[in-house]
C-alpha cells in the first residue's frame, strides 16, 4: 500500500509539471527469481548510464544555484527532463525503491542521494545533517565520497562526488581500509565534540575575519596578499573543528630557503561542494617589479590520488610594458597535492617540493600530516617588469589555495 501511495504522490507531482510518472512495475515482485548473469550485466550498464546523466544534472543545478539540490526530485524537470532516469533497471523489474527516511519525499526513486538534508539519527541534541556529515567526510578522503548510490546491485554502485562510478560493499567506507580507519568516517567520530542543541542559521553571528597587519620591515618582493585573503590560518575553512593551519608559523618566515609573508589564506572554488563560498578566480595581485623567479607557497583541498596529473588552476602573469601574458599551470601531483597527506599517494616526482609539514586536530585523528608546497617559476624575460598576477581555478575537483608569493 505504501508503494502505491508513493506512486500516486509522484503521479500528482509530475502531472503538475507536465511529465510522465517514472515507469515502475504494477506491483513489487519480492519472490521473483534472481536475474541471469547477462541480465544483471545489462541492468548494471543501464544503471551506470542513469548515474552519469544524474551527475550531469547535479552539476548543472550546482552551477545555477551555487549549492547542491536537497533531493534528486529537485532536478526534475529543468535539469533532468526524464524522471525515469531516477529508476534503476533492477527496480523496473522488481518494483523496489529506496525506503524512508532517506527516500526522496517527492518521487519514488531507486537512488540514494547521500547529500540530502535529513537530520542525523541519534541524540535529539545533535543539530547536524547528513549533508554536513558527507562534506566532513570529503575533508578526510576527498571526492571519492559518493553523492548518489544504487544499493540494488551486488556489489553496490557508487557515483563519487567527482563523477566516477565505482563498486563497493554495502558500506562504501570499507573500500578505503588501506587509506583510513572506517570508524574515523562515522558521524559519531566526526561530530564527537560538536553535540548540543540545534541553532537557527540566521541566529549565528557572521564570521569576522581579521588578519595580522603586514610587518613594516617586509620587503616589497614579499608580495602583499592582504586584499585577497578570504580565510584565516586559525579558521577551519574546509569544515571539521580544528581543521586549520594554526600551527603554521605566521609573519615573516622562511620555508625551504625562501622568505615569505605568511598571514592568511587565498582559497579558490572548485567542483567540490565544500568550496562554493570561495571565488573561482582572483585578479590583480600587485607585483610591479622585475624578477628572475617567483616562488609560490600553496596547496589544494579536496584532492585525491586519482587527480594526479590534472591541471587544477593557474597563475597568469601580466607584464607591464606590453600585452604579453604567461600562464603558470598548477598540476595536481606536480606543483601541489591535498594539504592533508593521503597514505596511498605515489612517491613524489622531482617537481613536487614540500616546504612545510605540521598537524592539526583532524590530521592527528587520522595520523596523517598536513603540508604546504613550494613551486618556483623561472622568468624567461627577467628584464621586463611584471605588473600583476591572476590566480585562477580550473574548476576541477581539487580546490587550490595560496599562502604567499615571493619574487627575487
């Protein structure tokens, strides 16, 4: 009966939108025989095609709304014209769909949207949602965290936040045991120190960011990034309490033999849903001097081993005397990696240079270091004055961030 009511509810909703109801069997068939190997393979292939189209719809929604949808039904009809794509071929045969409390409230679907805003179960004083939990997981393991799952296959099909489809046991975290203790990804561990009565978002005071003034003794070749800082060293700007760079020595400091002015963070946006509060590019970092080299102290958030070799951003060099521009590409695995070290990373190449290592509350739990990287660019035209630098994201999955730039 509940199955039939869900179908009726979907019929009313989609009828109002001028769409057809997702085509489901007349009734569930719980005693149907197991599918043959060839049928299971065809159903799996069809499900993967559905997941790929759902991912494209989620990305389009996110571009327009600067956030994820609350439910997959929010994609219909503007971003996903055919609501039948929300039903796995297995479920067309069996009639099974996702059940409450994680079921979509508007459309019967066989896909579990992991980033839905459902409150986490447990203590009534826990104010956190499933979406918040998943974003915190991404801060620990990157974009391998599923955004959509189909639990009607064995093994389960997972659509990762970066768009990859991969198989896993019913508990996807068990596929990462070579990287992290799955218990560290549970909501209980992640929110262990954050219980308390829920508070209305509107009642929270806005975060006031303050940055230390630039040292009066700082030379001009240590570029002044004050106007571009959008996160503090002491701020958990990627989520999770204590996930910050508070341990990084601030002020005029030397790392890997290069002096830097270290007082804040310049974070760019990426495809990661946890970076949407930051800009995709920042233009006009003043240089206004000649130099032989530029040194960048930087890293990335939300990276993963699968990103090795991908361009995630660039520095665009503008020269003062003409319209010439040069691009310094930022390649993941060559210039930077995730600022949280990952246990399955390949050995670093000769271009990847770690300038500083430390730890914070989150890295201590996972027994992994945090780090920043040094990239040095040699100027082929040192006699021309550099006017400015643009810092630009490629809108890949890793989100690049910059701590300091020094010219010499």
